[in-house]
C-alpha cells in the first residue's frame, strides 16, 4: 500500500485503522499520521491558545473529579499578560521548560476550575507555591530575608 504522506510502498500493517469506518485503513502510514497530528496540535495551540487551555484544563478537572465551567472567552477576558505574583510578563503558550509560560491557577483548589476561582500565573510562581502551605512560605521568606536575599 502506498502512503499519501511519504509516497513509500509499505506493508498494510504499518497503516492504522480508521476509527470512523470499521476495517478500513488510513491513507497515511503511522509515521506520517503522527507527524500530521503533531503539526495539527501545534497549529491549534498557536491559533487558539485559550480554547487549547480550556480543553486541557477540562480533562485535568475530570481526572481530578473537580468542578469545571470555563470557556475560552472567559479565559481571554481574565488574561493580562503579566504574572500577578511576580509582576513579570507571561506568554499564553510555550514549551514545558519555559518559566514565563502562563498556567491556570485555582485560588481555592477544592472549588475547581470555575469562573472567579482562577487566574493566570507564571510557571515559575506556580512552582513556588506548588505544595507549600502559607506557613511554609512565611518561613521561607523569613529565612531569605535573614540572609539578605
């Protein structure tokens, strides 16, 4: 069978089955199909960043069993472009190692991802407060101030 992506003749076992038609194969080999999906995902992420965030957070909320009622329009309405904790400029999307990428944070985690309970903060700020209690952060601040950091 010839792949429509790379135009190579490959065994039928290298072509994934179509999910919409039982027993039929996709016209692209697995490698080409994966590349097409990577490009589609990346394009969607860049063109519709708030919609992308909504989808990702919805799955996260469902897996955690917490409430969710956000819309892309709501996320866009609360977007400022700055981290409210550090005051640094943040980006709506980027790679997972970039500390200036915006992450959606819940004020009260148990309330879930609902309107009025979320804001965008930088990945760096979110890592600071990851699992720390208010008392632990106060202790850290006191320790840092004692050494003039």
